[in-house]
């Protein structure tokens, strides 16, 4: 993405001339203080917010229309900061199977794949729970499961470790280490970041700097 400028309100820029290039397998941390624009950046990268200026590129081509965003979203999965934005089905298993079913997998295969993802995160016992009955940490891992079941090539993770206890954090770290692709992950937890990423970017005065 190049020269991205974005503001929610005229005259109050959140991102100003922000450029960023990510390689497929890169594992990057996104750091920055509260309100510095990390979530905004993730939303722009998925086409959920449109910048006032600047261009998003995917596989070397500018993303300009719905078809372009569809292609991008079929390869990039985003885990939202607030899991309530991601869980909306009657049970957690339904939520995890939702994407695979939508992309044409049959019921049994989708269920099998979803259970495998839930097992990999150590939350298979929560499969039949309605999401609103889950704890905050359980919801966080559950929303990660809904994204992993789509087998994306790249992940955008917005504070996935927030509110997780040590055991759940360890399972998240394991899942990220086993993930075959790259990711951009925001977190305020330096220890977690160090364990799962190789490089980091810092949101500084409305654009990104290394470190
Ligand atoms: N929907 C919105 N309408 C207006 N302003 C918004 C909206 N969402 C975010 N903002 C403002 O944009 C700025 C960046 O917010 P953003 O949520 O991207 O920060 P963040 O780096 O993700 O913060 P945190 O670490 O707390 O998650 C903040 O000043 C915030 O108040
Ligand atoms: Mg945020």
C-alpha cells in the first residue's frame, strides 16, 4: 500500500502518507500506542474502510473494485480486535464452519475441518457452545478459529493475545508458529510479539517506521 491518507473526520488525520510493503511469508509485528491507528490500518487493508487517498496493491496489482477485494479477502484472513464482530452463529462450530461452507465445502468436510481447527487451539470442547456464553479469552481463540478454517495464506491479527491467560497465550503462540503463511499482528505484549514475529513496525505520527 502506498501513500495512504485516512481520516474519520475532516481535518483530523489518522494515517498520513502511510506506505507499507509485505512479502507473502513475512511475520511482522505492528506496534503503537492506543489510538495510533493500528485497527484503522487493518480495516483499510481489508477494504472495510476506504482511504481518502493512496492505493492498496495485492499481488502487484492495485485493488480497485469489488472483484479485487474479493480476491484479496480470499487470501487474507483478519482476526478482529473485538471477537463479537466475528462470532454471530448459534454455536461456535457453526461460526468456524461458516466460511468453509460458504466457499462450497460439503457439510461433513466443513465440520471435520472446523473440529480439527478447534482441536489445534485446544477449544474443541466449546464447539457446541453459543458464542455469547463464552468467556472473553475463549471468544478470542474462537474468532481466530473462524479465520484459520478458511486456510488463508496471510493473517491480519488485531491484538489476538489481549485478555488471554498464559495457557491460552501459549496455544495462540503454538497456532501462529504452526501457521504455514505470514502475518501482521498488533499487540501491546512485547513478550508475545518477540515469540511470534521476526520484524516489527511502529505506528509513529500517522505513519509506519521500522522497530
Ligand atoms: N469509527 C470511528 N469514528 C471516529 N473516530 C474513530 C473511529 N474509530 C477510531 N477512531 C479514532 O481513530 C484513531 C485511531 O483509532 P484505532 O482504533 O485505529 O487505534 P488503535 O491503534 O487500534 O488503538 P488501540 O491500541 O486502542 O486498539 C483514534 O483517535 C480513534 O479515536
Ligand atoms: Mg486497535
